[in-house]
């Protein structure tokens, strides 16, 4: 194929994927199934790798940066990013209306919007291309979280239509109710808002992408129309995700009517809301109304009081999350609360049960306020009687029956059986990952399909797959099945380091897997190692050493390892070259020939040491394009600075 034809194919794939993303993430109207989408995405990825001359920063493949963020630079908000005054009182809404009328008279209207319980951000486009994403910060300067904002698939990296100059818009980043329910098992956030705030400030865009944030825009700073409502419609034409519902109100009576109606309507939205925002619709009038030092005078927020109800605790059941954490769940006498009938409530952990002094058959006060799942606020002690009984901690996993453990310093009870049915999806993904057994064609979507069609129930079942089984999955053809089976077969010959990592032992990442493989000649040696011999290894603390010993004391985990070896897993001996022995390296910027993971692996394989941070002990800083603050630190400490070509030349000349 000629270059013109290749370029055309790449651009066509990008537009097609962007269209599917918009329909799936913004309109909630999927046009294609996950398997077909993945095939298109990987086709685009392969073409872009093969023909780098057609690189585009706005390609769907460029959403997630491979490199970690070194720090969050400050960036000035222009104009200032204000917060809103708020109230729980109808009287304050009426006073707000009077103040507006005293300044501009009666010839105006309001827009009433949901107040999303999320994290405020400012988004900047330049000439139709995504430029920056900022947190509110102090309103004058915000943190530049652009790399993390780019991972939000609803937000276009390139606008649908031509837009000259700068477009500044503002909105909220959040987890949808559905998404939060799924990831809560893995991360134990106290609520969706805190989870979103913490996720937005992670230094790894790859991890942010996995968590699945969402965004809705509610403010257009750049004047694109004469009214706020028309400005939102303008953004819709650009395929920017704006708030789903807003209401035009001719007067304050209409505003109060919307407030009452929205009290129940808000539960149908895909995200948590805690009130409404009332704004003057005409943009020209807003300038006349003005601002205080903290808030615009033309906007006001009303927050609904948290809804509460008293009910009876009938029993406590125990759920095993995807990471093995066992969570107590309160089974309640059904009660109507915040638009739905509540029968269950999370109790988080046994520390919370003790803090509440909660017993079976107690009457409890429950509340739903900015949270997906209602919480128990307190026990109504006056109603306690002789029927109330203590809640006993479970000793065995309710999913697989294995003995539960409690790590030192943790309140959670855990199941550490990697074949536990409740954990198997996450265990499979970790086992197949790039740093684990590196089974290239078994990503998240394919693992879900294998589980959906009951083709695997345990990790070893991966090595029992064949053409007959794979053909049970719709749309799997011979070529796809062959690629999967070839990847599985290739993974059988692995290294001890990869195998240790793939087991998913708590707190044992790539670095410790490397150190353990260097100190123990075989997996059997590691299994039989005692606490002291593991503890003395560089980087292993008391808690991690206990985790490793506990893992290998679990009979199911030992059976897993034996079964994998019987299915053909063998270990290559890693022979370390000593070309870089005694030299320490740090990397900054994007490299041409290496991903960050690969150059780290390459340095370690050749006897060098790798660090994420510059110090006086660093020998070399390898600099790629768009280097970060490490470059200035290296100059300050007198560290030798080399580029990628010099690094490769150094290897060849030694």
C-alpha cells in the first residue's frame, strides 16, 4: 500500500474509533461490541507503530501516557476559577433573587443545573486541540493534570468542528455510580468524590486510565453564544460532554418548582449530585452583576439535606471483593430512602462495626448523602433489647472456604487464595500482564469473555485452552484463536522473576520480584524460605516478608504452582551481563526505542541499577524528548547527561 493510502486508512480508523467512543461514553449508545472495538484499536496501534511519520497527539491511541508524571506544575487560571456560595434554605434562594433584581431589574431568566458531586476542573483547547486540564487549586493557580485528564475517553482531544483561538470550559470530574460500585471493591474509597480527587492526582496516567473517570462540562468561559443555555448547546455540536439535564426558568417561582422536581429526578442521573446550581442565563448581564472575592454574584448553589431513615439490622453477610478483601454488609429491614428502597448497607470493616458498637437486631439510623451505597450513621441504643447479639468475624472465605488472614497494620480480612472464584478475574489479568507471564493476546476484554463462557475458572485453565473451546466465543476466528494459543504456549518458558510477579503476592511488585529471583535459585527455594532469609533481602520489610511467608503457607496457592508446573511452565536461567555493573541510571522524557518499562528492564539485565529519582549517587541521566524537572536536578548535582544514542553507543563500546 502507498503512503497516501496508509495515511488515509489511519485517519479513517481514528475517526471511526472517536465516533464509537462518543456514542459509548457520552451518549451511552454503543454501536459496536468490545471485541470488534478492540480489533479496530489494535489495528490502528499497529499501523501507527509501523508508520511513525503519521503520528498525531490527538489519536485515540495517545490518550494514555506511558511515562509517569514527575510532579504537577502550577498553571494560572485566566480568568480566576471561583467557587459557589451555597445554602440549604429556600429563604436564601429568594434573597439571592432579590439581590439580582436590585442590580439588573426583572428582564432576565435563570438556568438550573444539577450540582455534580465531583472535582472541579478547567479545560483549555487551542485551535481545536486539547491543550491543558487544571484542578481548581486556590482559584488563581491550579495543578496541571493534563496527562490524567486526557485518559477520560468522553473528552475529545480534537474538537469535532474548526475552532480558532482558545476555548476555556469548566466542569466536574467524577466516577459514575456504576463505575464506582465496580472499583470500590478494589480501592476502598470512602466515597466517589474522594476517589475521583485522589485518582486525578496520581502520578501514573496508566493507573488513572484503568480506574475510568468521567467528566461533564457546566461552564463556558470563552464567549461562544449570548446565553449560557445556547453555549452548552454549542459545546454539544463540538462533541464535548456537557451536563445531561438543565432547566430554563423564567422566574424564581420556576426555580423553586425545578428544585422540588429535581429532588427525585436526580436519582436517574448516572452520577451523584448533592443539589442544584442556579445561574443567570444572559452572559452580558452577568458582568453587570459581578463577583465577590470568592464567588460570582450571578450564581448560587442549593444543597439538599441528607436523607435519613431508621430501620432494623436483620443480619450481616460477607462479600469477597476482587482483591480478596472481605467486606461486612448489613442486611436491613426494607425502608424507602432517597428515591429507592434500601435493603443493604456497607459496614466497610470490623473496626467500623466496633466503632458503631453494632449488634444483630439493633435499630440503626441510615443516611444517603453523596454516596452510592447508604451508610449506617449510628445505633439507636434506646431500642436495644435481649435479642441483640454480637457480630462474629468470619474465619473462612465465604467464596472458596479457605482460611482468611489479616495483615499487620490492616483492618481488612483477606482471602489470599488466587483461584478464589470471587477474585479470579483480577488474578487472571495480573497473571497474564506484561510484567507477569506476558500473554499478549489475553487482555481485559478477552479474559471477561473466557469467564463469561466458562472456559476458565482457575489460572491453570488458561493452559488447557484449545481451538474447540475458543470457538465457543462469538466472532473468534481461526487466526485470532491461533494468536491466543501461540501467546499462551510462548509464555510457558518464562523467568523466575516474571513468575513470582504473576502470582500477585501482596506488596511484591516488579522490583521485589527481581530481588527475590536473584536471591533464590528456584521457586521451591522461595516456597521453603523462612521469614529471616526473606527479610534480609534489599527492599523487603517485615510486613512484606510476612506476606510472602503467608502466601506460600496457603495450600491452594501451593497447588496452583504445582499445577502450573505440571502444565509445562519452565524457567529460563537469567544470565546477567555486567556491561553496566556499578552504574546507576535515571530516565526523563520520551524515548525513541524504549518504553520506560523496557529500558528499566534492559539496564537491570545488563548489571546496572535503575532509579526513579535523581541523587548525588546517580551516574547517568538518559534524556528523551520533553524532559521533566529531573534534567535541572541532574545539572545541579553534576550528573552526566546522555541521550538515547549515547546510551546505546556506550553499550556497544564496552
